[in-house]
């Protein structure tokens, strides 16, 4: 995913850095960026939280980078 790569590069991180942060295999992370495999939803949620954006932004469903407001409980 280009957005996932852009978000990673904006933080000056390498794929291996992100893989280590999220305790995943670097080759799988590379496949996520290249859209060769789907990102598991739980991991997608973690990426959105880490990069302070929305899942929709990562998936190119919106151009709004800011995350959605939290639901008040």
C-alpha cells in the first residue's frame, strides 16, 4: 500500500523497524505495502493508531489523514 509506505517513510522508518515494532515478519510487512497480502484487521487497527490516522486513510478510502474522533463512553 502506498499510503502505508508513505506513513512509514514519514517517520523515517525502514520496513524492518516497523516489523520489529509490531512483532511481525519483515517479509510479510513488505507484502502488505505491495498489496500482495491483506493486512489482518487487528494489525490494521494497530497501524492506524500508531500512525495517528484512520483505517480508511491507510486503505485509500479517504484523503483525510486525521483519525476519526473517539466514541465517548
